[in-house]
């Protein structure tokens, strides 16, 4: 086909195919493989998948705990939330579990605490590839604790780069750049707020967001809360004020989540006052006056009552756990709840939108089978870094 069709036409065809089909096309000929692995095509294909989902049904990424390990699966965002496929996690050496640190453009960032050192990977489950990051050893920084540090993963659209920031490291915050393949100190000084690591960070509008808090011990314990952000392009921190009623709450009663793909939401849990839950949405990102309380409910142990908020669907509806474990969706405009007759797995952690992509296809190196994952280090795919060598692997055959 490449002998008869212009490259522009071939690209136009490829960008309309689902990820699985595009990956298969790599084996047809060298010219097709070169086109598909080109970073510009990978970006073009992703933008096309954002505008027109290939199966006309967007995906939801569901995380749950099973036998002490995090499990990941993709489900169609339809009435039955039908399972699309189970995702095979990358294997960490001598580690039985991993920590979810964020998701962006089809990539999932995972971390694992192994023998006192943190290991990190950028993982693309759609193409079953991942890139292992070098250890963050910069000067005196040779240990990162998951208990004392907060993590943030996202995409820098200005430089077409994926970055991981670690806040709360001894002697300064540090940042990893996939393009530069190294860690560096963050020049900007972070605000004088501690960062809660009880919930996963949120990436939206080119920035990572956490819940930040200050603790004052005078006559009694008092808190001041804010949303802290880090712009991955400018590599600078900023602050967003919370609704007035949430500023002085106990920070562990608050959690943040992504609202669709455009803004942020905050869930408040007042466990003292009859298990009262409130959900606030920032309707216009960055505009404090746009904070709107969209849901208030009491958690009770009765069938068909709200038990918890799981996240948001792609259409903006709230996903709820109700009764004895069924999944339901709430239309925020009509305030009507629809049961989906879908049983939620025990230990469900979160639900969020997901888009398959070809990201990392031009960077990760194939391994013959999953048993080779922890042993294969290809010199052609290893790059010297300030923290060691990057290992690039594939998680399956």
C-alpha cells in the first residue's frame, strides 16, 4: 500500500484505527513501523482518539484492591459498565504491590517502596509497555519516603514531555523529565503548606493538584486548607482557595478528584455530624467564585442509600456506591439517580476516565515474554542519567 499511497494518506488512515490495530500494522513493513513510531504520529493519533472514540464508547479505569494488591481494569462507560479488559501491571523486583500516582494521556504512573528506595514506572497498559525511571539520587537526596512525600504526574504540553514531581523530599522538591531522562531540583519554592498524600493527585489544565494544609497549635488544633498546584510547563507552584466552609476543616475529612477533564472537585466528609458528605465542584477552573455545592447526603447503612462517591463519568455524572454495593450514577442537573445493577468489587479505590494511546511506543523496548521483565536491560535502550540507567520493558508478549 505504501508504494501507491502518499504518506499523508497512510497517516490519515492509521490515525482513525484503534490502538490494537495500529500496533499490529507495525509488523507489515519497515516504512509503516517508522510512521507509527514517530512521536508526531503518536501525538496525532492521540488527538484523534480524544475527538472520536474508536468504539464510540469512552472508557473508565477502575482500580480495586484484591488480595492486598491493586488491580486495574478498563470498562466501557455505558449502562452496564461492561468490562473491556483486565490490565497486566508492570512487575517490580521483589515487590508484591505498587502505588498509583496518577494517570495522563493513557499513561499510568506507579511507584513502589522496595528496601527503603522508591522505584517508579510510566506504564502504558494499552500497548503493554513501561519505562522504569532511574533512582532519584541528586546530591544528598538518596531516599524518598511514600509516607512523608507527595507525588504528582502529568504532561507538559509546551515541551511534549511527561514529568513526575515529588514534594516534601529532604532539602527540596525534585522533578523527573522523561525527555531529559533525569531528575533535578525544583527551583521554585513550594508554599508553606503540608501536602496530604491520603488521596491521589489530580492532573488537569497542565498542572498537578494536591490538598494542602497548615496546622496551628494555640488554644486548640486549627487547620487552614487550600488546593496546591504545580504548573508542569512553568515549573512553578500556585494556590487555589477552597470554599469558605472547607477552609478550616480537618484536612483528613477532605479529598480532591478530577471533574471531567476540565476542572477539580472536593469531597468533604464530616464523620462527626451524622456522616454528612458534601461534594463541591469548581465549575470554572481557577475561578474561586465558581465553587458550587452539587451534592449533600448522609451515609447510612440502609439499602439503596448512598455509601460513597467513586468518581465522575465522562458525561459529568457522579458515580456512587449505593445499598449493599451496587453502582449508580447521579445526574447533577436533575439530581436523579439511576441504578445500574452492577455489583462493585470489594476494595474498590477509584473510577476515572481513560483514553487508550500509543504513548511510549517510541521509547519502550520489547521483552520477549513477561518472565524476562525483571532481567532484561538492553544497552541500546539504556541512557545514562543523574540517577542511573533507564530500563525500558514490555509487560507481556
